């Protein structure tokens, strides 16, 4: 199966730009020179390196996204890693949120989330 390295580089660059990150910013966070990042974005690589994996992580891709893009698919976003290192989840649309989260964000009053589980030994049963 052919792997499209230029497609991977282009997708990573687009994801970086969507997050408003510069090449130098990402290179510094990975701990490589800007030229190494430029080579990835141009598709001038022939294998998935730790640099490529870290780049994908920074732009919020799941681990499987690299292979998906290399074989013609689309990346799956998980969470972008902001400059301060704190991970935040990405949601493509508000419709994907659970109802209790939508209600809390809408300010419609208190939101309760409950679940009842029976623990072993509570009712004399093990």
C-alpha cells in the first residue's frame, strides 16, 4: 500500500495553521529545528518518526490519524496541546455534547448527574 507523505505533511501543516501555531512554535515544543518540521510538512520523509508523532499530538490528532492520512483517510482529532502543555478536548460541534453539558453551558439552572450502583457487600451479598 502506498503512503502519501506529502498528503500527511500538508494535513499537519493545515492543522497547525488552524490552531494559529507557527512552524517555529511547534518545532520548539517538539525540540527540533524548524528545518525538520519543514521537511515533514513538505512530505520529504519516508517513515513515521517521533517528531511526526509529537507533531500529530500537538495538533490534536489521535495516534491512528497518521496512518489514516497516509493511506488517504482523514485525521481524527482528540485534543490539541496548547503552549502551556494543558490538554483541552476539542469538540467539532455542540451537537456532539451530552445533554447535561449542553444544559450547563446554556445556564438553564443546576444540572444533576446521578447514577446508582450496587456495591458488593452492601445488602449482605457478596
